[in-house]
C-alpha cells in the first residue's frame, strides 16, 4: 500500500493543467485567475479629499487668517477647481483636491454663515491632512493580482478598478460523480427496508461546489457489469474527471476496478495505508481523464474526496498552494493500527487564541451523521499510536477558507 503522502504525490503528478477560458469579471468569484491584473491608473488617480469640509491653502491659515470667503463648492465627480488666494472651496468626501489647496478643514470644525466659513478657535490646520495622495495606494501598471489567485469578492473590486470586464481563469473541469450499488435509492423515491438512501453522490457534488468546482453531474449505476461498462464508457467520453463511490473493495460485487481496466483506464494505485478510506483506487483514462474510485462508506468517501480529489482539481487549476494549517489536539487520542488516521474534529479556540481540534467520534466509517458537527479532520501520523492533548497536527477543513 502507498502511504498517504505517496498517494497524494501520485495523484498530483498525474494531474494535467487546466486550459484557460475568458469569462465575465462579474461571474469570476471562486475561479482561479490565469492572468496578471495590473493597475489601469494611479490609485487614487488624483489627490483625493477624505473629509467633508473646506479646502484651503495652509499658508493662508499660517498667516493668521481664520475666516474664509466661500468661493464655490466641489463635490465628488466634479471637475477640479482652482482656489483663489484667501478663499476656501466647500469640498465633499471623494472630490479632487482643488488646485492651490493643500489642507482640508472638517465641517465639524467650522461655522458657516453668510457665505463665509470660520474655523473654530484652537483648531490647528495641518498641511496635507485629510488628503489621500495620488498614487499612494499603487502606481499605474502595478501588479494587483497574480495568476493562481482564487478570486474573492474583494478581488472583483480590484478587477473592476483595473477597467476589466473580462478575465482569464482556469476552465472548470467537467466532472461526473457516480454512485454505484443496487441498494441505493434517491431521496423522494419509495424505499424498502433492505435499501439505503443515496447520500454520497449529492454530498460529493456539494463538496466540489464549496471549493469552486461547479460542473459536477451525478449519476447512479447499479451493480451490473454490462450496465456499468456502458455507462462508464459514456462518462469517460463526456468528462475529464470521474469520481465514483462504491464498488472498489474486495467483495464479489465490487466490479469497478475490473470494468475500468476493460475501458482502458490505467490503475495508478489501489489501497492507501489510511483509515478511513483504505480501499481507494485511482487511475488515468486513455485520453488523460482522471478517475477516482472512492470507498462506498460515507465518511471514507468524503475524506478521500477532500484529501485527494480537491487537491488534484486545485493543482489542475493552477491555484497557488496554501501552507499547511495546524491545530492542537484538545483531547488525547490513541490509534493503534499502523495506518494514517484521518480523525474528524470540531474546532474551538482557547483563551490564548490557539486553534484547538476536538475529536468527534464516528460510529464506524458509515456514520456520516456525526460529520455534521465537524469542521474537518486532522492527520495523525502512522508512525505514532498515542497523541497527547496539545499535540500539533495538520488540519484539513471540509470547506475552503
């Protein structure tokens, strides 16, 4: 069996780079950028007024002047005015600083009467106060966003400020999530006592979407070799990524690996030294399709999806890898098998600001209901069996941050 690190390395090495597509900037949230975004102009593009009040020349104030005749008003979006000596211009937040002005006095420090603005006693005017200088955020041509950045709502503002209506991003992979098994019945349909509800497929599709991968369609295939072969052939022709759930263990009805081999899918590995998720299978199709065959138990399927499928899709998209995240165990764990343990946890914080991982017990790898109370899982090294409270461990969150 491969170790978890070896399995992930094999998956990432087999993952091709996604092509680039151009989309509307307004629909680019959660997509991975494939271009550099540069500043269209200096930011701010002019000396920007930061307070409502009056604009004056500090030299007039330093010369003893305290009352200023209002020359005119200038709001945000108005063309720049030129200040006359000894006068002031009523100014609004966001406006261009008038020519010859170099100081702003807030409206709260003024008395305005009969067309004159008087500065209150003891207020000290400081040159350049409440002025956001041109280019102080960034200069024209500055690199604002780099390729590999996952676009956030905040980045949409940056893209718009650069004057872009479209951006180049990683093309979304076309995915098929396939549940296998005679026992599975979709929600909403009548169910017999010997059957179970189909839950893995919908959960995997949702997990994909939570990480920004939206083109996942779900299918259910019964445990019939001929039907399995026909449908998997169709999916291999239509999709670049297949994610199967079930049919990969050692039972007589676990047909998936053999059928995939018939269809020309090369097995890269089968079984990983981990719990849950030991029976996982991974291969590559004749046209470069990635095929992940996950165990059928819900906890195993979701852990394997998060541990191997999501990183593969992120690598394909060109996403800049984040450094590992760590947490400290909030309780002692003893795990005897010589396997890497992926332990579901609930995150809490200490009074000192430390992230703590509280183990959440699952009643076997079929207990998916317990996962609702978890934020992710921690990785416990196979070389150890006892992990004391406070041990730092690698944390994998279910949902992207």
